[in-house]
C-alpha cells in the first residue's frame, strides 16, 4: 500500500499537472480572444449602424425591403468565422498569417 504512493505522486507530477496547466492557458486565452472579438465586432456594428442612420429614409426603407440588415450580419459573421479558422492551427499551435 505504501509503495504505491511514489507512483501516484510521479503520475500526478508528470501527467496531471502539465495537463491542468495547458487547460488553464487554453481557457484563459480563449476568454481573452472571445472578449476581444466581441468588443471589436460590437464596435464595427455600431459604426455601421451610425453610418446607415445618416442615409435618407427612402434609401433605408428600400434597404429594409431588401433585408440588407440580415446581409450585413451574415457578412460580419463570415468575416469572424474566417478569422477564427485561419488564425490558429490546432495541429501546430502556431499562429498563421491571416489572408482574406
């Protein structure tokens, strides 16, 4: 029974502790990236809405009929998805260059 404790301590030291460190780094980095991207896209959205608000009412009504608000939302979502997919490679853990 007592001879098993060094094996358990070695297992915890070599396997579990680095795994917990990597998980904490992953979740911390994910939170920072998510918060930054959320802030960036909310600023872009508010800028777009401010610029669209200065258009004449006739143009805004035509844009409403054409559902351009949904199109703008889809475009911003596609840009965000593209940034996420091209930003980090899960196989090499290195940052790639971002191309559109």
